[in-house]
């Protein structure tokens, strides 16, 4: 059984152009910003969630939700 994170799954859908379909089918639109947050996090691993929130002009809660949500694994 293979697995990947939600972040990896959404990136693959974004690369193939299918992400628009996912949003049309009900994936929350906030996931677009979550992708941006997670990407920034991966390129700045030394930053705390508070520092990420400041850099991205958002709340710590949003950063936490993005990192928590997109780091979950999907088994298929």
C-alpha cells in the first residue's frame, strides 16, 4: 500500500492541472493558501510557526492548521 502526504497529493494535482476540479468538487479554497504556507515552511525549516505567520502575514493558528492538515498521510 502506497502513501503520500496531502501536500504531495495536492502538488501532483496542481502540476497536472486537476486541482481546479478538486476545488470545484468541494476541497476548501483555503488549501490554496495552505499550499503556499507549507511550501514556505519547507524552504525555511529553521523558522518557528510564529515567524512563519509573521513572514506570511497571517495568524499562528492558520500556520498550525496548514502544517497539520497538509502533513497528514493518505493511504491508497
